[in-house]
């Protein structure tokens, strides 16, 4: 792709690094921005810089937040004894979109994947174990994607907290095996949360 401007070329190259955006799509976005008032581009760039500079991670659940504690953890109307364990922030957004869950979350930041070099120590597992052993948790819901890596991560955490006197459950398999949680429709995901099953039962059925 030939460019008559090095500035355009640089902008296209940067935008095309975003997931799902190729060079042609990036070029369309750049040309669209050029047609807009300069203030709109300024607002966009300021918002992106502020996001990268000021974003925080909740000290309780590791969800993204504008403050040290996210709005979900700070909400006294949420059931803080019910903890839903998810892979990343997109899963929190997906489950919140169902309107069916009134507990809190624990964001692991990924899942165990030896092939990709991701081990338990690189995830937020130890803080979850500490949270459970503090005695403030009554139930842990495993809501990771139904993939081999997700099941491996679930089982690893289960072994770490198996001696705790709490309920451990997993979302019902309305989510197809191999599916990522964030792509599930809200109705299916909501039902999976409501009709969760004991984790021990899910192990025996595998």
C-alpha cells in the first residue's frame, strides 16, 4: 500500500496493530478522522492517554477501575460472600450484562497454559486463595471458558482451596465446550450462572 504522506502511513501502521483491524480498515479510520473537526481527534487522543495513564486495578478483585476499589466491590448491595472467578475483564463485562449475578468477582488475568508459558504464579491465584482462607467467602463460582486451559485452571484452584469449608460451583454447560465466555449470548450466560452446578460434579462428568 502506497502513501502520499508519511504521517498518514505512520497513523495507519499504528492503528492496524489493533486486533481485527487490517491496513485497509486502518486507512478508512484515519481518513475519517481527517474529515472530522480537529477537536474530535483531540478528544480521542486525550481519552486514550488518560486511560493508559490513570486506569487502576481494583485491589480486591483486580477488575479495571477509576479508583483503588472498583464500583462492584464498593457496592454494599452486592453479596461479598459470593465470588465469581473469571479469566479477564471482558468476562466481568459479559456477566454483568446478564443482570443475573449479584455477587463480586475475582479476575485471574488469564488461565494456566504451559504451551504459552503461563503458570499459576503469573495469575492472580494466590490472592484468591488468601481471600477464601480469610473466612469471608461462602461460595466460589468457577466461570472460566470451557476449554482445556480453563478446566486446568479451575482444577488447580480447586485443589488449592479444597480443604476450605465453602461451596465450590461452576457455571452450567449452557456454554458449549471450547467456547470463550465473552462471546456467549446474555440469556445463555445468565442461565449458566443461575443454574450452576457443584464443581465436584463437573469433575466426575468430564
